[in-house]
C-alpha cells in the first residue's frame, strides 16, 4: 500500500517537473512527457482504487 502511494506521488512530482521545464524552456517535448506521465498516473490510481473498492465489496 505504501509502495503505491509513493509511486503515485513520485509520478505526480515528475509530471509537475516536466510541466515546469516546459514553462521554463518552451520545448514541447516536456509538455508531452508531462501529459504522458500524468495520464498513466491517473490510470494507475484508478486501478489501485478499483482494487480497494473490490476488496471492500468482497469482504
């Protein structure tokens, strides 16, 4: 559980760093990296919470 929290937190920080680099440099590749990281972070978080909900329903 703690591993997933840290992973999601670090991925969100990485996406924020990419967006900050995009704002600072204006290079589109940083925005694309940030959006890609953010998309997969949201999908991973939804999967994680889906497993938690299913666990509660089964018990």
